[in-house]
C-alpha cells in the first residue's frame, strides 16, 4: 500500500485519533448520506466492506449481514466492540486470495477510500478478487478522492495532502475495474465545505474468471 505513514500521519493508526479526525470532518453524517443515497442496501443483503476501518459505516446499513476486512488490528478491535450485537464479522488482515476463497458471494461490496492507497497492480488484483465474490446480480461501489479538470484549487491541495499516494482521475479508477466487470459507471461529486472532490464508481456484471 502506497501511503504516508510517518510523522503526524502515524497518529492516525490509533483508533481514537482516527475517529477524532473523522468527527472533526463530519464523517458520521457523510457515512449516513453515503449509505442512504449511494449504497442503498436492502434488508438481508450480504455486504462486504474492504478497508472497513472501525466499521463505523455498519450502523448506517440497516439489517444486513456485514463482513469487513481491515489490516489495522486496533481498528478491528474497536469495531468489534462498537458493533457488538449486530450481524457484523470483522477480519484483521488484507483481503487476499485466501480470504476470497473462504467467502460466500455478496450482494454489495464497498471499497471506500481504499483505491487511492493502491498502485495499479494492487488495484487490478483487488477487482479480480471482487469479481469472484460478487453475485452475478450484485454490485461494487467505490469512493475515492479524485483529480479533475477545473478543480477547486483548495480541494486539489487538500487531496494532495492525503495519506494515499495514488489519487487518480476518473478514467484511472475505471481502468482498474473494467477487465473484471462488464458495467463500470461513475460520477464526480463536490463537497463545498471544506472543498473536496470525490469519485463514486459502480461496478456490475462480474466477468467469469478466465
């Protein structure tokens, strides 16, 4: 994973510091809107969340069977404690070949704020595995910061400070998914305060493994 991890960035490896920053940025309201307006999970669906952090998104998804993967074991411990009593299963580690092999298919796969931490090889490998675990009628939804023409200069500057070192333009993100999903669409969204720019991508019709 290509990301900044030293100095002040190292603090974000601790759940309390990470959650404090998320609260400062209004992340809980953003998660609620993301769930209601973009993800739109249906009751009883199986949901996979890659890079789930402390699984804070789970409480906005309603009665679903939620499975999350997160490499930071401290985040996972926090997420398990905060989601006690929910149908939430969290795995400490990366989503890899072995992990994918042991999973039943999912209706909805979420990849939020992950792809810009990956180089092209890692991103393509992730989509190859996601195509394997997504139901034929299922969907993958991603969310990442993005560079676009005529972007608010403050948004562009803030994005340049992100821990992830592989922020792309929309085509760069879509190119990772197209070999593995027949339908790849997306849209750019802009946040006003503080200025920021996101790419929301939807992938459907997983291609059979070749």
